[in-house]
């Protein structure tokens, strides 16, 4: 009898001990008042929320910037915007007749995008010098070579500000400039006076100042042409340029302006169609995982938006199917594929990217990473679909006076 009582008491004691441990465990999971407050006040990532709300077509569209024909909106660009939800447009001289027409065109483009979840990049190549798309009403800015010869940081910054002023008059919000290529090859047929010079320090210093001038004026600068187009002897519009330098040579010269631009918070970088034979002897830089992911992303720690040079250039379409090239470029680390010419090319790229996601050649994780970066950049610069009512002729005159003062000096 005594043994039975002792046994019951021991079992009861153990059960009570277990309950107490359970109580302590459950108490440890209770959050303090401060912890609950922190959880409640944790900021919501609105960009991620927008990404999560998008369907596949909307996400694929964000990966492509397209060109268009003519001085006014047409069915092709309307379809690309409304049905395919493209990330943005790029305009060339062929799209620019005069100031009033240009504002009307950009207004029409933005209006067509008004029901889409993401606003459009409205982009252009406005470098100054011989690469300019601005209407005739604006005086032309000096070339980078002239600015480089003056080697004036304040001037370069003010040039960037003026470019920003010019672009905002018409409704642009992105510029494929400044050029950070070092003009080291006198036989280079494509860079030349578009570069600030053959000195890496001058190119770096003045290029970054121009970049800062633009971004401080709320226009997105896209520095180019990574990893450096200066030591080439072929124009990538007509063929594939070759650079025979190893990584150490690139690190000590061509990459320096880009490294410094990244340290100075570059938002976007354009990757060139050049073959670095000692780095990746198969793929041009714009399609090379070694160049974009290993060098640009990992070694240089660039977390911004990577945009290809125009994929309709001969350097790409002469040797590749444009759809396959777009997929390879994206999987190599690009965020945006630039397709400047021909509606068929633009559709091919969009459809190829979509099919690649559907058959898992492109992972959903990789897709979402790029869409997030793109929308983050649009949010940073407060890109919107707002249209302009009139041309600010006073601003045009003010800009022309500033350009004239530079020329006189």
C-alpha cells in the first residue's frame, strides 16, 4: 500500500514538473509590448508589394525598352505599351521634328501607359557633341572631348544639370550618358570625341560629375559602355569589336571610371557588345555571365540596373537569334534588354523572354530580382505618367544662353 502511494506521488510530481516547464516555454514565446510595437511598425516594402501584384506579362514587359518609328504614336508602340507593358521607350532623331511635336509624342506615349501599374522610362541618347537628339530649337552642347580638354569639374557638373534641364522640358526621364569609355585607340571608329579623353582619371572625374549633375536634376543617367569601348577598332553597329586585354589590364585602366561611378552611387550601367577574348572568348560582354555577374555584380559590387546596348546592332543579330540573345543576356545578369529597331524584333524579344520563364529557362526568382531593381529605380526618381501642357520657351532660352556662355569661354 505504502509503495503504491509513493509511486502515485512520484508520477504526480513529474506531471506537475512537465506542466511547469510547458508554462515556462509558452511564456518565453510571448512578445513584450516593445517587440509587438516594433512588429507593427515595420515598414512595408511597397516596391516588393507591386512586384507581387504583377502577372507574368507585366513582369516580362519591365525587362524591355523599345524604339518606335515616326513623329507620332502608332499602332505598334500602342500595342507594346498597352498589351505588352514595356518598361520604357527610347527616342532617336527620326522621332524628333521640333519641340512641339516632341512634347506631343511623349505625352501620347505616357497617356497610353496611364492604366499600367508601372510608369515608363522615356529615354534618349543625349551626350552632347555629335550624339544629340534634341530639337533644333536648342543649341548643341560641346562634345565630351572639348569638356575633357578644359578638365573643369564644375563645368562637367553644370553640363549634366543642363542636359537634365533639356530632357525634362520634353518629358524625358532617362539618358544613356555619360560616356565613361577611355579613348585610348586613335583608330576607334565609334567613340572618339564622345569620350572625355585618353586619361582614366580625367574620364572618371568628369564623367562622374556629369552623372551627378543629371541625377541631381532628377534625370536617370545610364553610364556606358561597360566594360569599356575605348580600345576597339570596330563599330558594334556593323560588327563585333574585339578587346585583347586580361582582367588585370582592365582593372588598371578601362574599369576605373566604372568602379568610381559605382562608388559614387551610379544607378544604371549600359553593357557593350564587345568580345573580351581573354575573359570570355565565346560571348560578347552583353551576353557574358563572367562580365556581368562575376565582374560587374560580384567584384565591383554593382547592385543597380544593368541595361544592354541595342540588341539590334550587327554585333548581336549578325551572329545570334535576337530572342536567344536576349534570354542569354538576361540569364547572364542584365535587367533590361534594349531593342531599338523594328517591331518584329521587339515582339521576338518579349515573347522569347516570356517562353523562357514558362519553360523555366529563366527562373521566377531571377525574374523577380530584375523587376524589383527596375521598379526600385523608377520609385527613386519618382517616375510618373504626368504629361506636359506647353513648351517652356523661357527655359529653352535660358538653356541656350548657358550653352552660349560655355562656347564663348
